[in-house]
């Protein structure tokens, strides 16, 4: 491997776009949003059922029920605020997942074009750093195997394997037209 391929870039890049893979992030945010909404509804209904049960058993607590009923709009506003916070947090978390996925997609395309020196470097705090390491190891291994192939091909051009080496080279160039070792 070359020194360029082994060292990380000096600068950590900063994504300026929060929604990188919109479809994936919207699905993730909707899943989190509706999960929390269902939890709010279930807890709210449970509290309402419990309070109404207590008021039915103890009629003198009727003023408490009226007081709670008057506070419903405030609870509604608080719930909207909490749901807004949930949406914001889920957007940030989905960004930490979608960014690396986007980088891996682009990196796979770069490798498929033949640039086997390309490596993936994620930002600090991003998810999938273990996958980054495995991906870079895989790309390095493939690059080493292809270097060995090139060494074999160079040695085989003058010998009895020259025809086979030429056929393999043609196949590699069909698969990866921009092949770089």
C-alpha cells in the first residue's frame, strides 16, 4: 500500500447538509417520532384512566380532575415541544448514520471503477467506524492481490503464460476500466 492510502487526511471534513440520504433519514425519523408519540399516548391514557378511577372511588377529588382538565392545553403544548426535540435528536442521530452510509456508497463506486488505493475515512462521532476499518482492510487486501497479479502478468508476458495473462488483463479492464494499482 502507498503512504497516501495508509494515512488519514489531516483535516476532518464537516458535512454541511443534515439530510444526506433523505429517504433513509426520513424513515428513521418517522420511526422514532411515531414510537415516542405512541408512548406519549399510552402513558397519557394510562394516567387518565388511573385518575378517573381514583375520582370515581373518591368523589371529593373531583376538583383535582377539573384542575387537570384545565391543564390539557399546556400538556398539549409541552407534548408538541417534546416531539420537536425528539425530531431534532432523531435528525442528528440519523445524520451520524446516513453520512457514513453515503460515504460507503461513494467509496464502493470508486473501488468498482478501479481505484483500489481509495480508503474510507469517517468523521469523529460517526457510526460504522468498525465497518470503515473492515472496508479499508478489504480494499488493501484486494489491492495487494492485484499487485501480485500484475507482478505475475509482467513475468508471464515473455513465457508460456503470456496468452493467459493477456486474457486476464482484458477481463480485469472490462470489469474495472479505470483500474489503478
